[in-house]
C-alpha cells in the first residue's frame, strides 16, 4: 500500500487535497523575518501577505533540507507503507538535490520499501491539476507505476500562463535586466510567462496593460487549447480580483457559460517570485506554450 504525497507548490486547494486523502509537503517562505509554511490556503491570509509586499516587504523562499523530507516520509516507511510523490518542477528549485539525498538515506534504512517520485514539470496549479487527477487515480486504487505513466504521458497537456503586473519581482529573481524593469514599468508592459515543456519558466510575450493582456491569455487558450471545456479551467490571481473576474468572464464568453472554473489565490511561495497583481490561467492543451 502506498501513500500519496504532493507539495504546496502545486497549490491544489486544501479542501481538494483533503478530499483525496493526500499528504502535503509544506514549502516555506519568510516575511519580515518570520518563517511560515504554506498550507494550501487553509489558514493563509493572502491579502495581508500581498499588502506587505506592496508596502515594501521582501519575502524570501528557501529549499527544504534533507531532514525535512525524511521527517515527512519516514513515519510511513516505518509503518510498512510505500510512497509516491508527485511534485512540482525540479527545474525550478534546488530543493530536489536535498530530496534525492533524503531518499538515498531512507532506502538504506528501509530497503524493502518503495519511494517513487514523478515530476509534473510545472508549478502552481499547472502542477496542481496534474496532482488532482493523479490523486483521483490513487484513491481509486491505481498502482504507483500506473500513476507515474499517466503523469508522464499527460503532464505536457496542461498549460499554465501567467500575466505579471510589475516587473520588479522578475528582476529581483534575475529573470530580466534593470533596464527592462524600469522601461517596462514606465510603459505599463505586462509580461506573459508560461511553464515550458521542460519545466522551466519562459517569457512568451508582452502586453500593453492588463486588459490587453487578458485578451492575449484568451488568444493563447484558443491557439493551444484542446478539449478545454472538458476539463476544469483554473483561474488564479495574486490579489487582483478585478482582472481575475474579467478573465473568468472572457473564458465563459469564449468557451461556454457552463465551463467548470476553479478560482483560487496564488499562494505566498509562488507569489514571492511573481509579485502581487499576477493573474494566471491553467487549462487542458495540445502542448505547453
């Protein structure tokens, strides 16, 4: 019997994770010197977090260490359970070096147990929607091998596209130059980012202002979307209700009033890097952007 692990960087809402019986590895973030671990929104004050960022606070994130992973996994291995961990993109964090160290240590202590990991090659709800369907398979009795096969065959079929309000946070993370940040902010340029096929973050376009940017998101959905209305569409924002509402309106206008839309906030760990005001959409697609 295996237990199913995901992590809070997949951002699957806490109620859905609980309904499926998933174990969640909580990723940490630090604000004003105080450390927190993201709980998939169960007790998170999103507005307070983004208000602090807008007021000048500079939150940080850090990788879990090997012992953190051991603490999550070992009780289950000791109880005679195997593990499957469906995780966010290994290309976006150094934490996976520590994960691998932890797994190597645990296999020495529990050689008879299986620890399987599979990479969604995505993040936020781009990973979360994959975790959701994999978790349903697990709850219905699928084996680790069946789950891994499904993830590997389907992870490229969910696209996540983000529209960023300000360029400061991308600059802070080393993704754009200081000149690009200054000029872009002055001109109201909104970068469009997506998770690429290899699990890295890619700049795939720019828009002048958020209204045009929402139109560009819809255009992208039309270009690469596949059976969009047959799967949940996830609309997220980092405290940007106005354009989150506008995005939902445009999706329903384009893909049908009755499409299933999940709405939720961007969590603090992801929000640290994309910044307040970000709006995103995740949908079933023929390919990544």
